[in-house]
C-alpha cells in the first residue's frame, strides 16, 4: 500500500518520522509524496507554539477532506499535538482513524493495520523509556547530513514551555545504540552528523551518573565516513570543561555551538524559569571563545515575555550588540495553555512583540554583515549541498552554518561537484547572511 508522511515541527520530530518510515517500509509499505495516490497518510504533528499548532490542525483537516473525496483509507495522527490534544482530535475530526502519543510511535504498523480492518486505534504509553522501531531510517534530508537524536524529553520546566508535559522527563539514548545508528548513517553516505535533543548538554547523566556528551562525541569521531559533527541545543548553564576540551581537540567536531539563552535580563530569566544570569552567560561565552577562538555561536531569544519592560528590552538589545553572536533567531512570546507563563500578569500586545522582534533582528543583521565582511579573504572548507540552476555555481555550507537555520556560501566554479563533496573555498564577498566564494584548490574529499 502507498504511504504518505507529513512531518511537521522540529528536527527531533523529523528523526521520529524517519524511523517510522523505516519501520513501515520494512513492513512492505511503499512511500509516496503524492497525496492523491496515498492509501495511508500519517501526520507527525507539532504544537510547541501557536503557529505550529495551527499548521498541524490545518494539515489534519486537509487530509481529512482528502479522505472523504479520494483513495485515502487511513488517516493517522502522531506527535506532540496527538499527545496533548488526544480527546479533541478524536471528537472533532472523526476522519482520523488512529492517534499515537509521542512515546507510542513504535506501534505505528499495528495502528495502521487495525485501522485498515475498520477499528479505531489509539495508544498513549507512559512518558518513560524510549520507543523501539525496527528497520533502518529512511533519510529525508538529501543524505549528506542527518540528525542524531540523543535523548528524549526535558527536565528544565521553563515557564513558557509545554515540552515536558508532552515528551516527558529527560531520557538519554544508550551510547552503544547511538554509535551503531551513526555507523549505519555513515554507511548510507551521511557525512555530517547533527546531534539534537531538547537539551544535548546533560546527555548521559540519567544513564551513567554524569554528563557524558564529551564521551559520546569522541566515540562518534572514530566512525569512518563522518567528516563533520555538529552539536545543537546546549543549555549554557550545563556547558562543562570536558565538553569544551573535546570540541577544541577533535578535528571532526565543528567549532559551532547552539546556546539557547532566551533573554539577558536577570528578572526576565528568572520569570522564564531559566537557570542562568546575565553575568553567567557572559562568563560562559567568554570561556568558549577563549578555548576555541574560531567558534561560531548561535542563540535564540524570546521577546515580549510577560512583564518585559522597554528597559529590559533595551538591555537585551545591548547584550546582543556586545556579544556579537554569529547566528541569532528571535521568537515572539507565544502563551501556551497549561504553562505558568500563560497565567502571568503583564501579557504584552502582539504589536509590541513584533516591534521588539524587528528591532532585534535589524541589530543582528548589522552584526551578521560585519561578521561576513571579516570572512572575506579567508579559505574555508565547504560541504556542497546542490547546484545553482543555470549557473556555474553551487550552494554549500561552512562549519559556521547548520542546515535550514543558518546561511549558505555560493561557490563559483566550473568544476563538476556532487552533493556531499568537500571543497576548499576562498571567500570573495558577503551578503546579509550568506557568503560568496570561489574554489581555492582542488576539492579534498
């Protein structure tokens, strides 16, 4: 039977989708991207913020209409929205045949087969342990890079975040399983591993009694075929010396770190339930830049959090100006039901949130342009991602750019290159967030 998957939300959700695809293809289902010919449709949903929730609901409704009109026999919903709004989905959208919670995705084949037999199916396992899915992952990123999800859930309990309620407490994936999964990915041609979790920095503490991300990284660096290893979602308060040493010493690890700080005013950080102060953030950033001088730091901010004053926003602006983050994203605060922040006094208007977001991004654009100008003349290793249509040029990424969220480098060359090739590129120009370059010498790998 032909199976259509719609994966929404974050890269961690994408890993779940790829594992479910692997299980279903192993069970004999054929993947299709054509919704008109699909007999089974699975929507892996997100509901982290309001916009993500709306996107998930819209996709479910569209597929429900298709089920009424077309060849679609089974509509299954899984992921965060399914975990959080199970009753609403079953009651409001009767076209949905099966609903799986976030820790029940290993029951996908049974859910589909039961639905094909005419039985409604739903399963919500306790948010403990980890689902086990057989079969190799079906890679959907193009194959040159892939995400390795090293843990599930979160223990932080930030006041604006619903994730612990729909994903459970922090559970690390055993190290031997991750190393074997990474080996399989390398055998499939993956050259860059991107480590993800709700928080990567405390990996292994629940299993091994201490933070073990540095140990995992050193094991992953020994895998043939993997050239780059990138780490995302490192909470600044959990950065530790062995991790910094490993990043500095291991040549395969990109000198790149994602530090979601969310704000820089101590009062707002405390209201958010964050576990750092501005002084501690500055100390961590300085420590990283001292140990790894060419490290690229990415962060994310939330603007318009309840109670944020103009003065606190200006403090955040000054912090961004002073720290000169290489990469930065800004979200407007979204009040999510069931969170402490949604019940706080001092909710801020959408207009003010958007104004503050725009001001932060305009400031960051200036920082980014300055950083790009400093790159001109440098020679950087670039992984090719594709060709520019009708031009003698390619699109690639440097160690400073994570896929999908950062910039690109456009490489002018008459050479014939393939996705996944590594080339040495001399930077000749810069744009707001991207670079321009030319081949510096013959490509290396």
